């Protein structure tokens, strides 16, 4: 309230004075804005009503509308996130359920044609994992079974919404693949083939530790151990492709090999070996290259692979048994009728290898272990003959077939001492057989002065005097008939010139 009396005015007024003061009140006095009231002590005051502020403020209204819109947007986003989380959670729960697992098994069976076993299958938003996956094919398929462990796949989020299982790569910790000769007339697939797009699509399948077996589980014909395998459903040429790196190869009756690398492509029912490089066990300085096409389902038709050797140990091809008798590094020699590996698929696969060779540049060929070499060293008084070394070109042909290993057309020559020609064979029952033509340099035979040896050796030919020997025994204990021929030879009688008496040296010359 507002006090209407002045400080020096009297505290009490008469009624006439009050009326007079009211009449003389200025017009501008804003009584209309208030209410005149009389206090208990008789004084008067005007009670003014406080007005509310009603000014118009557009910027505050706009700010309020923006705030409300943002609240709505955030609420919508939160609802969508919660909905997405709910959907994703529901999808993951479904993906880890039995129906989804059975669907995955059906998809894998349709694309592979195999019976499928899937264990410890589980799915996360970005990956699918399995403890073990087994694929098994009928007897008409060259594939027998594939077992992989520790399977992990990078999957697309659309896998939860669609009918396909897609992603970039499937990896496994280790696996075993078994191949066999297919049985004619038997089915190749458990499930019929379809023209529909595959429901399982990954760009790459990788196994860092793969084992490949060919033949029976108990007694496989071939084993490739600890190789790194990578399979692509479509390479740059549009074909399925298998790459193998490293690994140890064991092949019944053959020396052990090391896999360097291999590039294999699949074309219908045929397998193209684009390149397969093998190394000798424990030796990486030489190589054996194979290339060609195999028809695994044509069990009555042999498949031929071209073979090339470069500075390869001879024992790595002929085996350690013949390698004890002849050793050195060899290169293959171009030939229209040689340098191939023939493979006949079937329940009992058969292989034949033929390669023409010469000793590698700057490499020597050594011969050891034959009894005739020790006898020649004794008769010629030269220990070099016990283990002769041939530095010039040594040539021959290697043939492996049906468990038999042979070196044919062997030609070794040291012009000043000895030459060897002929062939050696390790039979299927591991016996050694062969015939060797042994040539002693004409000058050495003459210098020996041994009449019995002179009688044993034939007439000079190509700078040598020759004797034919028969080789028997085993690679560990070879035998020959040199001593028998030597003992049976009759030394020629030395006749003195007419009218002359034989000298003491002529009479005492050794036989």
C-alpha cells in the first residue's frame, strides 16, 4: 500500500477537511489503477494491483519448440536403438537355436552334396563358430570325408534376415581330407544337385594345418602332412582353386618329398595341376615340378603329368637303396618319350615315372659299394677306383613302376680311368639286378702289366677295354661276377722275338 499523508501534515482531519482534500486531488493521480482503503487509524491509502508482464518474446518460443523437437528425436532414436537391440537379440537367440542350426546343416549339405555333422555351433553378431564339422560323401565321389576343427567364419549381418549364409572367409584350426578311388555306378552326392544360387557363399576357406590322405584310412597310399590349404570358390578365371603351401609327402614305395607350393584348379570332373613344386626331404636346393591334368573319375584312363627336375638329388627319385650305389644331382633332359608321371585313378591307384637325366652343372656323380671297384683298385694299385667320381656328363633314364625302380641307359665316363654303361634295377622284392659294361682306360690297362687282366678285358673300343659284369645281391650288399671272370681268364703267353732269349723281366712279369 501507498501512504497518502505528508510528514508535516496533522495526523487527524475533520470530515470537512477530508472531503475538501478529495475534491482537490489531481486528475493525474492514478486512483483508477488502485483501490482507496482506510486504515484502522483513520489514514487512507491506495491498494495497487500488481500487473503481470505480458510482453511478446518470439525467440524464447522458438527455443522452446526446438527443445521439444529434440526431445522427440532423441526419444525416437532411443526407441529405434532399443528395437534394434531387441531384434538383434532375438536374431542371435534364434541363430543359436536348433532350427537355425538344422537350417545351416541343410544349406551346407545342398552346396557340398555331403552328409553333414556340426558340433558346438554358436553365433555372435559378426561370427559363426563350430567346434567340429564333418562332411562325408558316397562311394561314387573321389572325396571320402573332410573333418575340420575350430571352425570360425566372418558373417554378414544379413544372414539373420535372409536365407543365405554369406561372409568373407571361413578358417579352421586343423583338418583332415581323405580321397579315394571312386566306385563306378555309385552316387556322388547325398543330396541332389540344384541350379539355384548357393545358399552358403564365402570368398575363401583356409586351414593352416591340413592333412590330406589318399586311399584307405589304415594304410593310405599317400599322406600330405602339415600343409597350409586355401580354397577359393571362384578365382580370377572363374574356377574353384586350391592352393597348398609347405608340408611333408609320404608315398608308398617312394622317397619322401617336401611340398614347396601347389596351384590346383577344378574344371568339371577334371583337376588341373597348374603347378606343383616338390623338394627332396631335408634338401631345398633342388626342385621337382609337376603339371598337367588328372581325371579322377575316369578310372580306366591314365592321367599324365609333365615332370621337370633341376639339380635334384638322384636318391630323391630312385630311392635311398639305389642312392647308396649312385649319388649326385641331376637335371631332366627334354625328351618326347620321357619326363612324365602317369597316374591311373581307381580303388588301387597305380603310378609310373619315366625321366631322362644328366648330371647337374658343376655336380659330380659318385659310384660306390660294388665289389668289382675294390678289386680294380687292388689290381691297378689305385684307391681312386674304390669310389670313382665322374665330373663329365653322366646320363641315364629313371623308370619307376609297380614297385620296381630302374636306372637304364646309364653312361658314366672318366676318360683317363674308367667308364660304366648299362642298367641297374631294384625289383619289387627289393633284390638288386643289372648288367654293367665296365671299361678300363686303354693306357691304364697297358700300364698295369697284368696279363690275366689283359686277357679278361676285350679289345679297345672308344678308348677303353671292356668287360661285361652281372650285378646281383641287394643294394645293401651288392654282388658281381668280376672275380669269377678274372679267375677263369687264361693269361696270354708272352713270346720272345725269334732268335732271342726271354729276358728276366718278361719271365717274372705278373699274371
